[in-house]
């Protein structure tokens, strides 16, 4: 570079920075997921060893082993596919019950093969260290400990978010005042010049871009807020002389309520701008909205066209249980809805249909969102870290709930088997009959293979959908 020459600017730097941040977000989530899986398996492992069971393997991941080391009688390792993990406890399946039919059928042959493979791990010196020989309550604790560890992480991460970072709450300061009013789904909504693009104003085609001069075609109407002179950064102090609370969420709710009941009625906004108070008269226009998210009934309310600035407010630790209870309830609803959402997911993956942003999402999709969060320029560092912990907390909560489903081979299936064995033993004792012994969980292996097949099919469907039609922050 010669004297006086100007250095060339690298216009690729912001783009490169965004890519690196995206990769960082994905890698961070992958590491968080691996830790969550390992902590889950550590729950099983700790209690299995405490109760004297022999555990020859502790693995995080599936597929080929990329690293392992044997300590004592256990091989610890990391496998190539970080989508799960397992510990191998000797004697998970008991020997055949006395009096079991020996008649050869395809199903009995299959069960016998599975039983034989499991019992091959049992050494002559294992004695009472096998899983099936332990009391029912010890087996319940061992199988429940894994999901419980995920619950611990979920509670910990949500507590960090609520107490350490806080939750976003609305203020009475305006974040955005749009210049015009666009109908929901308007084709021009994402454009910088949306208010200068003619659209169809009425009918089923409302919001579609059109050419001026055509019937029902006009520029979007100016928003009442913009017409009255409201600006981003204004703080609402009073409406028609009635003071507005400065408490987050409460004050904004008061503003919303006043606007909704004032369609076509003048409202005097007392605002603070640049340290000075002033009055602006706003006339909300009519807007038809649903009474609630799950209601088909609508109502006409006032609309001004303003949105609030938000601030993060740290919560008391006493707020955590109620918050967690609400999240658990919503997560259970989402899990129950998965079967009915599969057709729409299939359509989004293979038929080009629109992806439901509230539908199920896989590990790849969540990893992608984590990457977007890290690269999103509008987020502060605090917001990015908070969102990241929320993602990890949500994943751990889902792992807790999913693994407790009473379906074999999930942990909940083993727990249900142990509880059934205890109930069967109690009934036999009350009737003066001998203890039937361990519940033969091998009989559920056909169910296990069906469940595993369905889970793999759903995982594959989510993988494809997350690649070709992902859910994004947008």
C-alpha cells in the first residue's frame, strides 16, 4: 500500500461475524445438550451403583465410539451422535418365569433372543447385583433419577433466567410508531417502503399488492398514532387526564384498555418527550380482533398503532414455582398435541406447506434457533444469554416429561413395570399366594420396538422439517 493510500474496508466482516456467532450459538447448545444428557445418565448411574448394581458402561451419544476409558468395572465413553445416551445395567431383563410356555412362535422366539442377549452380561459372581433382583423401590429410584436430573437442570436454568436476568415486561415508553396501518398478512409488510405500496383494502384479497386505479386499491391508511404526532421514545404519562401507572406491564395494560374502549373517540395522550410534557389528541380507529387466542368470536375495539418498549425485570425467587408450573402445564399440552400435529409437520417437510411456528421442533431446529439468537444484532448480550438458558431449560423439561411416559423402553416404562410388580406381589400376599417374582419386562420388547420405530420416524420427520422448512426467530 503506497503512501497516502486508504485502507480497503472489508464489507464481509459483519457477515462473517454473524456466521461465527451463529456457529458459536449452535456449538454452545450442542455442548449444553451433551451436558444435559450426561447429567441424566449420571442420575441413573449414581443410584445404580449406590444400590450395588453392576454398571459396565456409561455412554453419552449413540453410534461409533470416539473416546472411552475404563475405570474400575465401568467403561466411560463418548459416541459420535450426540442425540442421547445410556448406561448399561446388568440384568435389566429377568430369566423366564417358571411355567412359561415353550411352544415355538415367532414372538416367543424373538423374546427369548432378547432375554438371552441381556442375560449374557450376567456373570456367575454377580449374584444379587443384577437389576431384576433388587427391590422394586430401588429400581424405581434408579429409573426416576435420570429424568429427575433433567428437572433439576430445568429448575436451575429457569431460576437463573428469572432471578439473574429477569423477564421482559412492557413499559409505557413507545418503541415503535408505524406510519401506516397494514392488514394482517399484507404482502408488503416486510418492505421498508410498505406505507408507499398500494394494497387491496377490502374483501378476501385485502393486503395483496395492487396497482393504483384498480377497484379497492389504495395506499395503506396513515396510523392514528402517526397522524397525531406520537413518536418512538415518547413516554405516556396520562390519558384524558388520568395518570398511568409507571409500573411495568400494569401501565401498558391501562393504555391498552383505554384505547380498546375508545374506537372513533378522541383521547388526549399526555406524553413526555425530551424532558417536556405535551398533550396530543389521538382518535383510535375500529379494529376487529378475536376475544381470545382459542375463540372464534370477534369484537370491535379501538386501534392506535403503537408498541411498547420492554425492559428486563428481575424476579423474586418465590416467583419460580408458579412460573415453572405454568411452563410444565404448557409443555404437557404440547406433548399431548404432537400426534395431531404430525400431518401438518409432514406437509411442511415434504409438501411445501407453511410450518406451524407453534408446532413441534427437533434438536436441529432448536440448535438453529440458538445460533440465530447469538447472531441477532437487535439482542443485547444479556438477552442472548437469557434466551440460551431458556432454550436449555425447555429442552431439559421436555426430557423430564417425555422420559416419564409409562411406555417401554422409556424410563417411565421401567418405573411402571416395577410398580406393577409391587402391586401384583401385594395382591398375591393378600390372597395368601406366593410372590410371583420379578415382572417379565421382556414381554414388552415388541412394544419397545414399535415405540422406538415411531420415535425414530418422528425424529427423522423433525430433522427434515428443521432443514427444509425451519422455524426461525422471524
